[in-house]
C-alpha cells in the first residue's frame, strides 16, 4: 500500500473529532436563540463525529512506523478539507436551511476554503445557529484546522513536518522558528489575538456580539460570508467599514511578519519586499478606482469615493469578498482592475488566497529575465528579491504554479460555460472560486449568488475552492497517476 | 576574441528584431497614406489600424461593409495581408537559420535546426511553400466559380492567415470547404512541406506536434459542432459546417467568420477562444501561443507534479521525439506568462473604451493572437476611439512578432 494507513486514519479522525467539537459552538448559539431544531441538528452531527473520531484513535493500535511521507501529507490535507466540507454540510441539510446536499456542500466548502461565495439568496431568513456556523467555518478554515491539529499531533505520536509543507500558503523564504509545532502555536496565538481585538473594535461600533463575531470570523479568515444579504453595506457605518477594512488588510499580510513586529524587530516587516508591494498595489488601486469613480460621477465627494474604493480594493485583494458597494456597476476599467486584483491575492503565509503577491512579483522578474535571455545567449542571471538570490527550484515552482493557475482558469471557464451563462459569468465564477474571493461579475456579481449553476458545476466550483485554498497541487495531485503508483 | 564574436551575435539578434519591427511599421505607414489619400478613411489613426491589421495578418477592419470598397482597394488590402505573411516567413527563416545556441534560435525545435544553411535558403524554401499554397488556392477557387479578383482576395487573406473579409463572396459550400482546407494547411509547420517533397519521411514521422495539432482540431470541431447542434440554432448540417469552419479559422488565427458567433452558445465561444490562444503549429503562419509550446508547457506541468512527490526525479521533456533542453523549455513557459501579461495589460487599457468586460477581453485577445473576427464582440471597431485603435495595433504587432520585439527597449541596454 502506498499510504501509511494507520497514522493517516488517525490524523483524519482527529480532524473529524475537531470539526465535531467545533459544531458544539453554533449549537450553543442556537440554544441561546431558542432554535431547538437547529440545536438538535448540530448535536446529531457533532456527537457521532466526536465519538467515532476519539474511539478510532483510541482503538487503533500504534503501528511500528509512524512517519508520514510526502504522499501521506498530501492525502491527509486533501481528504481533510474535502471531508470537513462534506461533514460540515450536514447541519445545513438536517436543519432544512439548505435542503440539497450539493448546495450545502458548496456553502461549506466556500466557508472552510474562506471563499465566501454563497448559494443563499435571502440570508436573513436563515436561523442564527446556521449563520454562525457559516461564518465560523471561515475562522476554522482561515488558519487551517490542520495547523491546529499540528499542535495536538504530538499527542498522537506523529510528527507534523510533512503536513505543514502541503498546507503553508505560498513560497516563504524563512521560518520564524525551528520546529513546526512552535511556529504553528505562534501563528494561531497571533490569529486568536487578532480575532479578539477585532470583535471588541466592532462592538464599539454598535454591533452586537453575534454580528461582531460572525463578521470578525469572515474578516480574519478572509472569507466574506456575511449575515446580511447586503453584506457590510447593511451597517451603513464608516467606522465599521474601516475597522473591517484594516483587519482584512492585516489578514492579507504574511503572519510570520507579525512575529517580528511583536519581538521588537519591526524593521524586518517594513523592509519586506512582498509587504511593500502589497501595500503599493492597495494604495495604487485605491487611488485609481476612486479617481475613476469621481470622474464618472458615481460618488459626489472625494471622501465617499475613497471610502468605497478602499474597502473594495482591500476586500478583493485579500480575497475576502465583503461588499459595501456593487462594484459590478462601476466603470469598466475599475471592474477590470478588480478582476486582475482577484488573481493577485494576498501575501504568502497569510489567510488570503489568490496567486499571492510574491508569486506575481517573481513572475514579473521571470518575464523580464526571459526578454533578456532572448537577446543575450549569455548565462542566466539570478533573480533577486529583497537583496537575496531566489533559487532556481523556487522559481520553476512559481512558474509552474502560475501556469497551472492560468490553465485552471481557461479550462475551468470552458467547463463552466456548459451551463450556458455568458463568458464573463463563467470566467469570473472560476476566478472567484479558485482565488477564494466570493462574488464575481455579471450574473454572479456582488448582488447575486451562485444558485443558478447546475449541480455538477457547483461540485466543480466547490472543488476549485478547496484546490485554490490548498495551492492547487494538493488537490490536483490526487488525480494524477504518479500519486497512486508506488515508489519503485 | 570569443567574447567579441558573442557580442556581435547579440547585436545581430537585437538588430534583426528591431529591423523587422521597423519594416512592419514603415510598410504600415505607407499603407496608411494609401488609405488616407484614397479618401475612404478620413482619420489617420483608423487608416493606420487598418494597415497594421492587414500586415500583422489579424484581419480586423474599420470598414463595416468591405463590398462597398472599389476593387483596387480591396485587392490592395488583400495584397498587404499577403506581404505581411511573407514578412512573417522572413522572421521565421531568420530564427531557423540562426546557429544553435544563439539566443535567436532559443525556441527552435531540434527537428528544424539548420532548415536552411543560411537565411537565404531557409527563406527561399519557406516562400516556395507559400507561393505554391497561394497558387493552388487561387486555381481551386476559380474552379469553384469565383471571379479572378475574388479568388485573389480570398486566397491572399487565407494563406497569410489574415482573414480580412472581402465581402460575401464564398457562396458555395465547396468554396468554403476549400478555404477551410487551406486555412488548415497554412497553419501547419512549413518546413514539413519541404521535407515531404524531398521525401525526408523520418523528419515527418517524428513530428508529434502536427499529429497533436490535428487531434486538437478534430476534438474541437466535434465539440463546437455538437454544441451548435444541441443549441438548435442551425440545422445539423449547417452546425457541422459552421462549427468546423470556425474552429479551423480560429486555430489557424485566420479569423474568417461565416456567421456572427456572438449568438453561439458560450461553450462554443469559450472553445473558440482557447483555439485562438493555442494557435497553429510552430513555424507556420498561424499566430498565438503555438502547439509546440503548449506541448512543452503541459509536459512541464506534469513534471512539476512528479517532482512534488519525488523531489529528485529526473523527467525528460520531449518534443517531436527529441529531448527539449532545459533552457528552451524555460523560455517556452516564460513565453506563456509573457503572453498573458500582455493580455491582461491590453485588456485593461482597452476597457477604458469598451462597453463591457467581455468585449475588452475579446478585443484584446483578437488583436494579440492576430485572429481578428473569431471572437464575439459587437461590430463597433469603427466606433472605438483613436487611442484604443493604436493600442490594438500595437498588440497586433506584438503578437505577430512573437511578443519579444517590443520588449527590447524595456529590457534595457545592460549588455
């Protein structure tokens, strides 16, 4: 057998038990709001998941070989995310909030992958417990339930180094600390800290605890599912919008950099080339879009234009997808820029999706070098980032990732167009899901939803969301022959 | 000594690129003057657009009804496309006759190394193929009862992959089939015709690129036709005819269109767009990314999966049964990224003047791949403003010159 079955099953069971345990929180919310039916549907799912998970872990005897190989790592990550989305969909179905399983699967995959695309039209009609669960999946997905599991993996006697490799988002140049467990712990301490602070800030803005927490989950996880159909526009408050915008912006930054910030080395953060480019893109795009909005008289004052432009730019580049305005009614160049920002995405090792700023930077450098080698047959010059040479293996990984991303867009659009909707709808459906954005353009614009697609296409889009979240390779590799062929 | 010779080669590669780009521009300017002084185009930018569109073998036109133009002007347009095709052959001959290891030869598959010992022989051989194809098509079109002038118009636009419509002159199904066949022929690697005549069957057998290209065309023809049949827009027979014609038209980046494709199902439209992006086989007159590059890129991708599991694995990348050197593979994949960078940037600039996202993307793709009318955008080329038309003209030139020509000033004078 090519997989090391026993530890793989143990890890997956641990993940299942954790998701089950996580369901107890929305169950409590349902109880508070006296939604008995919803409460029961969470309990019906949570109790067996926790019980089966724990029992299997206890009963399975420890094998002689507990090491996880690359292949096991990929398998665990792919299965965990797909399984989480399938199991997490059950409360939606059982409670009757989303009756069809594939719809519910789409919604949950959108949650765990921090996408924020929804198939629900009248969101306010959903019960509180369900709304909470929708947002909570963002929070869990945001950092990756797996990073959490890494912290408890030592209890299972399994090293998690191989999992971290499949999980971390984007290429990184340095690790903040030697051991994986340590860095995982540091990452989620920061994550929880940021969450608590944002909830407090939002409550100062007049939101109740329920609204503050659900929107915080959507922000720090860069998810974007709201408890209102109008998204953030429903609050109509500049303060709330700015708090959320700033926290989205923070969630799109490489989390490793916060470690330097808190240990008194802010210089490293400020000098980070990816961080600077990220801010540059945000401010440049905001300036451009607000100028266009003013010129075309969409908003009357500079303040208004800046307010909506800034929020939308941050919301899209961090791949959150919250809305304060329907960008699909803005001038065409603004829409085109927003579309391009969807592809860029946040920084590496942030909770944001997309291709990642660092990869876009390296792609530009590769293109420049390509033009030079066309003209000079001389030796290939190294590419530098922040004064350091980037090694050729990383570069060829970046290149193949970008090409894979483009191919996904092109082939994905062809398949989605089978549903017969126009090409911009089809293309943006693929980009919005692979980049984990949420809304797209035309028929799936910010004021619409994904219900219109057929079930097979919804399944495909769900797969794109999960694949996009896991840097494409983790999911795609399951469909390759080389994965299922044993080592020779 | 060695560094000196290397230096002169670098200079020559750059000089050649600059000269070719200049030649395209100068000819376009002359032709601009012709349109302008003929009185049929009153705006110089529009005349320039029409000229570049012909020389770059794109085929977009500012004339809403080309059949209203006088005979001489229609022939002039057709001749411009044909000359543009010939100039592209000159660029190809130059690449193929460059010594291996030279930067100009960077992406030449080994099968075509030393196709001609010198630029002159390579060019002569290519032009011979070009002339034979043109002559054969003219004769066949006359045989299908086209007038001599119409036959010239259509043949020039077809063999050069220009695709500027001379008006509705293809009246019979037979003439359409003949045009479709020649669009296909001119998008197949030209050196193969030479090898076929010279009976170098080994070179032909080894050529997997053309086999894959033909396979792709058949698959796309079936899918596009099926999508038309199912949508019920046309009868079964019409669906197959139109579907196959348009698929070949887009793959060869000719851009002839027998009907307005904006009413076609979006699945068919999406496939046609992909066909244009892929383009024909390398060293043919088709533009776009080219099948050879796509083959190598797909192999690079499949290699990247193997490497994720077996970091030390050595996987060979083959094209036409020959190992592709790493550097060449790297150049091909960079080409794809560059292509999409231009696509993104071009669409963004065009979006200032386009009515919606789809037409911004379609107009840019149509220019960059030199396809012309194989995309669905409202026929409002004439209503676009001058700035947009000039940007589109530049994109056409960039596409025709395999992208890098206009990167020369950008890459700096670091040599």
